[in-house]
């Protein structure tokens, strides 16, 4: 696909995508391209600068959930069913803060949030392991 900057004989400017340069030429010759403002079919390409990438685009992981799981499991401590207690103890200053993940039921999670303790549900079920 290629995008061209176009103009009509009335000097209206617009752009459109085409399968190729040859496809553009055939469509214009067949009067199948028209101005988006006035409908004229007398169309020509405008001067345009080529798009040049200045930096490589970051590559997204193939499976973002798997990447998130790997990041969490490699940087946080799994605390299992004691997640709510551990999170509350850290919030209250009873234990040092550290990244943790684990399991909590809905009532425990709701109570933590109501008490201003930041928690988020994970988009995966944690592996059953204790560090």
C-alpha cells in the first residue's frame, strides 16, 4: 500500500491510499479517483516528502500476558493466601515494602482498596509456589 498526496484541477488537496503506483495511474486514467471536496476527476499527485523512520519501533511481546507474568514472577515475592495480610502489614509499616503477589478473595481485596492500600488483580492465576 502507498499513500499519495493529491490535488484536483481546482487546487483542492487531499490524500488517499492505493495498492501501488501503477494502481493509482490506472484508477486516475479511468476517472475513478475524485476530489473529496468538489468531485473533480482531474487528479494529480502533489509534491510529498517520503516518510523516513528515525528510530526502530519497539517490538511488542508476542504474548503480553506471558511477558507480564514472567516480569512479576521474576521481580516479586509470591505470598500465596497471605497476600492481604502481607499487603496490610507493609502499608502499616510493620514489614519492609517489597513487590508481592498472591491470592485474596473479593472481600479481602475490596477491604484493602477501601483502606487505601493499592492492589490490582492479575490477568493470570499465580503459580502455586512460595519463595
